[in-house]
C-alpha cells in the first residue's frame, strides 16, 4: 500500500511507517498532521488516480523533529570581469513519520 501526496508544494510517495523529510512546516514536535491532498493511491492490485486529488483518502503523519539540511554553496562568476559572489544556504526541514493511510 502506498500513496502519492502533495505536501508543502512538493510531491512525495509514502508508505505506512516511512520517514520523509519535507520543507519546514509550522507544526509542533509530536503533533499529528493529516494530509488530504492525495493524488494517487494503491493497495496492491487496485490503483486509484485523482483528478486532481482523491476525496475519501487521508494520510496521517507524526512530526518527529525539525532541522536544517546540508549547506549549499551558490557561486556566481563572470569571467574576465573580476566579479565573484559566494553565498551559502541551509534549507529548513521537518521530519515526518507516516502513521497510516486511511482509505
């Protein structure tokens, strides 16, 4: 059993008891969130595709922790012009544990 969900502007394939890393959500650690933006659901032999989403399926997940990802270096340069800019960026994330898919 798996589902494809739309959460925080990105799409994720989830199964029960999976851990996924999503962009930073405004939720407390230990709280339970429900995602009702399910785009696809499969329970083995039956596959249901939403147009654009399925109405009667929900995915529940528990917020495990918040953190920041590895640093990404952004380097801009124009040759022969002595132009160099170096910036770093660390994206915040939320770690979710999928509790179940309610069909």
